[in-house]
C-alpha cells in the first residue's frame, strides 16, 4: 500500500505547475543552445596578412613572409624581378622589381589628366572599388588610366585592417602606370611618419598579431630591410603637377623662410623619416617639416585658426601655383574651398563605407564616388562637413 502510494504521489504537480516547469526547461535548453554562437562571436577572426618581403644580409636573397589563418608561412626568393603568387592578404600576383638607385625625388610634373584621393587608412576594399568605379584600374586591379597621374595624398597607414594590401596595390600600379606613360604619386602623410617612428597609437590590433607571429616589430616590417620599406623611403611629401600643389596637410606661409625648393623639402623630410620627434629639436628645418604647421600636419586652410585670405594668396604667388590639394582633414566628401584655390580630398574613406576622388582634366575639376559619376566639386555648406 505504501509502495503504491509513493509511486502515485511522487510528482503531484497540477497542469498549471507542469506548464510552468516546462517553460523554464525550454528556456534553459534554448540558452544552452545559444552558448556556442556567443563564444564564436567573441573569438577573434583568424589573421591573414602579407606578404612582407625581407632582404637577407647580403641582399642576395629575399624572404617573403605571410600570416595565413594565424600561421606563419615563408618563401625564399631570388632578388631582382621575382614574382610572388598570393597565399593570403594581398589577392594579386606581385611582380618585384629591382630597387631604383637613390636619387633626388622628382617634385614637378606635367599631366593631361589627374585623379587624387587620400587617407585610405587600411581600407583596401573601398580604395580598390573607387579605383575600379572610376576606371583607374580594371576588374583585376591593373592600371587602365593611360597617361593620367594618380595622386595618393598620404595616410595609407593606420586605423584599418588592410594596410599591407593597399601598399602592394600602389607598388604594382606605380610600375604599370609608368609603362603606360602615366604616374602614381604616393605622398607620405603624418601616419606614415609616426608609424615608421614606432608611434603605434593608431595601429589596428591585427598588426600587433602579425608582428608577433613574424617575430619582429611593426616598424621593422617597413624598415630598410624590406622591399616596401625601401620603396616607402623614396616617396615625396609634396609635389607639383601643372599649376597645382599636392601634399597631405598643407603649408603655412612660414614655409617661405626655409628657402627650400620642393625637391629639397622632400630630401630633408627623408633625412628625418623614422626618427623620433625629440631628435628634431636641434634642426629647425626638420622641426618645421614634421611640426604642426608643416606639410604633414597643417590644417589652417580648413579649420580654425584659419589662414587669412591675403596670406593664402601670397603663398600661392610665392609657390607659383594656382591651387593646393590636401587631405588630412576629414570631411564627408571632396570639396572646393577659398573659391577653388584649395581642394580637400580626405572624404572619410577610413570609415570603410564610402569615399570620393578628385579629378582634373582640360582645366576642369570634378569629383566622383563609388558610382563613378563625375560631378562639379561643391563648396562645403557648413563646418559640419569637417569630421576631424
């Protein structure tokens, strides 16, 4: 009798109570099912980057290194015009070329058409899509701008996750443009300068992993020991094309006191590249070039304290140009300022969502975005267009 009673009253739950327990059980099982997805969401994506191509001690051989799915991969290559097939990171075949002999960097050019943008900040996909949409490159990323000149006004480095890819694309386009009678002008910006000087405040976390996997430091990936490092050290900070001046930040009128040609500015800048800022204190020229009113950092054309109109006119007269084109100050597009005497081309590509390019042909300035449709360059409607 007792056994029968125990058996029949072991779980004396009402239908309402059973419904409540069932609901709790379902909720618990649902929560458990979600745990793996939550864990995966917190797991960093595998790192892919490369190649980074190092010279050995006697320059007789090259080593190409990648990080693919968090694993290091190496290949030994002959120096000279070696070809590197993609493993991960940069998606196209790279054709290395012999290092050019060190020479003064040219600073003055003539062109029948110009395209310009700036502040890529590791957003390779936006950069490539802009170039494709505007027929600078074809579907495979090869040059198709003929004898045109493409200007990248600094700051390919920092913030974004695909700096290496962007650099290799410019490296390849430079040779292809030259062969077609055109030019690629990659101008160094403040983020190139600080990255090479081991100021890594704006470095994407991915690149700390890459440096660790390759058993090196991030600045060494772009040192004189590497193909990209030597290539970078031959880049200017300021050039003139036709009657327009291109640079990353801008030039303060105090530049006239240096009494340096554009070629001399580029040479002096190279002398300080990679050095800590503290080392410039005894050198007035380097202090200016790397300082807040030098060509890397100056914002006075676009942000307060604004340069006076008369001072801008005098600067243009002294430089014997009609227009200055700059990046560095982020806006929501490409704009004309000071009645077309200054153009700003940092169009917030670093957001990874959008971007624009500036064009010049037959004396007319236009701009275009990812739709490839060229339109007149507007003036900014308000200071709200400035985002940095």
